C-alpha cells in the first residue's frame, strides 16, 4: 500500500497544480472582464463572482475620485499652509454639493437597480433622465451664491480676512462650477446601478488624467499660461470634470451602453420625480448631516491654528484616498441589494452584503495598520513643514484606529440605500454625528482641553457606533420590505 501511495503521489500533485492554475486563470479572466465591462446578470450565478465583477471597477473608480483631492493638495501644498487651509475649508463647503449630488445619485441608483432587476429597460431610462434633470436644477441654486459670496464663506469658516481676500477665487470657481460635480455623481450612479460599473471607472480615469496634466500647468504656469496659483487648481479640476461629463453623455447615447437615453426620456415625469425626491430626501439628509458635522469639525480644528488645520486637511485627504475604494466595495453591495430585491431574491441580497463587508474589513484593516505604524511618511509626501507634518501624523494615526469599524459601517449604510431605505442611515447619522460626535468633539477638545486630539477621539467613537448599530439593524431585516 505504501508503494501505491508513493506511486500515485506525483499524479495528485500534478492535479493540484493544474487546479490552482485553473483558479488563477479564472480569477485573471474575471478581473479583465470586470475592467473591460461585463454582461453578467447579477441576479443569478455565483455571488462571489458578482461581487468581484462589480467591485473591481467601482474600487478603481473611487480611487480616481480620491486622486482629485490628493493631486490638488499635492500641488497646492507648495503654495504654503494658508493655501492648504483654504482648500480644506473649501472642501468642507463643497461637502454640501457632494451631499446633494450623492443624495440624488443614491435615489436614482436605488430605482435604476430595482428596474434593472425587474428587467425593465424603459423604466431604467426614464429614471435616469429624471435624475439628471434634478441634478441640473439643484446645481443652479448653489452656483450663484457660491460665486458672489465665496469670500464671506471663507471668513465664516474661520479664515482671516487677509487669507480670504487672497484666495477666495478657489471656492468661487469650485462652487459656481458645481454642475459638473452633480452630473458626474448622478450619471456614474446610473452606470453602476445598471451593472455597468466599468463605464463609471473609465469616466473618472479620464477626468483625473486631464486634471493631473492641467493642475501644475495652471497653478505654476507654463509657456503662454501664466501662474494662477490656487485659482489654477480650481480651473484645472473643473475642466477635468467638465470634459468627463461630456464623455458620460457620449456613453449614454452610444449603442453599447446598458442605459440608452433619448430626448423624449427628459420630459418631466412627476411620478418618477416624486419617488426620486422622497428617496433623495433621505439620501441628501443623511449626507448633509454627516458632511455638516465635518464642517463643524473644521471649525473646531481651526481654533488651534493654520498648522493644525493644514495637517488635518492633508491627513483627511490621505484617509479619503483609502476610504473611497471601500465606498467602491460598498457601492457594489448597494447594486447587488437593489437588483436582487427587484428580482425577488432577498436572501441573495443578504449574502452579497456580508461577503462584501468581510472583504472591506480585510482591506481597511490593512490600511489602518499601515497608517497607524507610519503616519508621518504619508504626510511628508505632501509637505515638509515640521509643524504640519507633526499635526497631520497625529491626526492620521488616531483616526486610523477605527478603520475596521468603518469597513462594516460603510457597507451597511450602502446596503440600506441600495434597498431604497434611505431613512435608516439618515437617523443613524443624525444620532451619532449631531447628537454624539459634535458635542463630544467640542467637550473633549475645548471643554476639557484635550486639544485637537479630542476631535479625533470623537470621530472614532461616532463612526464605530454607527457600524455597530448598522449591523444590528441590518440583521433585523426590515429593509427587505422597502418598496420603490
């Protein structure tokens, strides 16, 4: 018997090697398919493969979204701490734009995913067109105040009159050009929720390539282009996003797109608009609550001076760079929830969420460990000012402690949104950001004089509480009954 085992052992090893090669070959095939675009029906087949095909382009898309912020701050940091602080303040103001755009995108994605799961392409196109109409209307309400009151907004957020006078054109351009941001959010949400995540990825890659090329040219000048300083960063970013929107429109009118829009789809349909407004009210509400808390955090941080604010701004950009890929994974969960509920398969939706959450936990756990171990290395990639590096490293190390909790919280929130239950995340954000995080940050930072560390403690505590509560509510399963 021993001789027989030895005789057949080499054959079993060969079979094992072949099986491993087959697994790797299939994985590589799926990766290429996900990036190139897939025709897979996400309401059937292996859930793991569905998560992989959706999440890879969504992760790459979110990486590109974070590159916008990182590229701008990389070049602007060469202009000094005041310029970096203005970018940080402007980003806190832009969170209102992001909240509205993402809120409309959440509502549109929930309906598009449901109609896709129901195999209703006409319904998909109608929802997509009405979502775009809402985005255009909302952007106009922000553009004019942003253009004419940019200086006042900077002062309101803690900038000195001198700094506001020197750098107000940056927020003026960013806020007045918010239409391109709105449309980017809405149309990419349409692509993702219909199952064509590769298109969203290509759009953000294109926008970032343009921004990376134009940023140094407009900020520092080149040939016939004069040096425009911080204003040049805003112009470059707006141009990059604007060209990406034209690319999106071209994709929506091409033959290969899953969502094909025609002029008649843009006739106002008040039934669909009503549904979008009801869903987006929750989506916008949850994001406004969350982002307004970040605005107030900036206001508290600004008390400790420009160096601390600049360090906080850079650390936040680095954190966003790592968290946005996780939002890509979370968006994959939202699409799978919406489509599978539309197809009448709630248990498949549940399994999709848990698989995505565990993958996200591994990813963010590794990222958090790296940031905790070497935060100063990442801050020095952007600026060499010792005071800013010290402040930024302290912020990044402390906030990274909660990364594992963030991983679950992000997926749970997007699972609710994908089901059309935008009210639950709204209440979670209201309770844990406004009623917990903001008062706790003020109390710890100023009330008992912990300084900026108090703000960072409050952020970790609030985000972790959202994750734990989100898991409990998800397991109860009421989101499965949501009709949209």
